[in-house]
C-alpha cells in the first residue's frame, strides 16, 4: 500500500513540477486540416512550425485543444501551441493552457496574420485590440485582457474582387510566400527577444523590417 501512495505522490509532484516549468506560451493562429494548409490565415501556424524547426522540437502532443511542443528559448521553458479549435475559437485553447500554467496574459505571445500589412512586413505590439482578427478577438474575450504581446504577420490587403473570408483562406502565391518565409524567420528571432523580456528592443528592430 505504501508503494501505491509513493507512486501517487510522485505523479502529483511531477504534475506540479510540469505546471511550474512553463514560463511562456507561444501561440500560432490558424485553421487545422489539409484544406487550410498554405493559406494566408495560417501564417501563425507556419511561424510556429519555423520556430519548432529552429529549436528542434516537434509540435505533435495533443493538449489544451492544441498540438503542442515544449522547448527552451532564451533560457526560458516555453510551450508552442497550434490550436485545433479553428481560428474563431482560438481563445478557448489559449485560456486552457494559460489557466493550467497559471500564466498572466503578458506571458502569452501570439503569432497571427494581418491583412493591414503587406507580405514581407511584420509588427510587434505589447497589447491592444484585435484589429478585426477573429482569433485575436477570441483570445481577448477568453483571457478577459488585451495585455498580451502579439507578432502580426502581413498577408496583404484584400483585393476589391474578394470577400474577406475568401481572401484570408486563399492560397499564398509563390511571390508572397518568398517574402513571408523571411518574415517567419524574423518573427522566430523576435520571439527570442520577447521571451527574454526585451519587447522594446524587438519592436525597435522589427517593426520597420521589410523582407526583400
């Protein structure tokens, strides 16, 4: 019987250790499923994939309604997340993870697409409104806060002959992908500064950045 109690104690200790280990949550926004691969709305997913590749981690464990992976960035243990709730309900997954790890919104870094920025541009903000991006809006509503850092990745303004939903769900052209791939790399580098508490430095370095 003592051995059983010891086993339960070890499991409980392990859970507590894990819950205290994660210092940041890095969330890439997108829609899951093959039909949405390489679409503009999945710029956040693609940035997470680049970040995972850079830090040699696989995003494959299903937790918090997301595919996740853990790694260390700038000396801090982070959880990488790709919510599987679809874009408009991303906040459900983010809330589950933030609540489990007892993290304040300031420790949640969100990577999302932005139709107000051209492909090849990005913008970092400490906080703010969703700007009409429904994944960000869902996170704001579920965390009950706008005070989380976000890296917004340009996907281009909607052409006049497109509906907004059709535009964000359209496939990225080869020309735009070439520029956006450089932004995925830049955003990955920016995350390293953000997890090290250097958000002002990241904003100064990357908010004027343009991928050529």
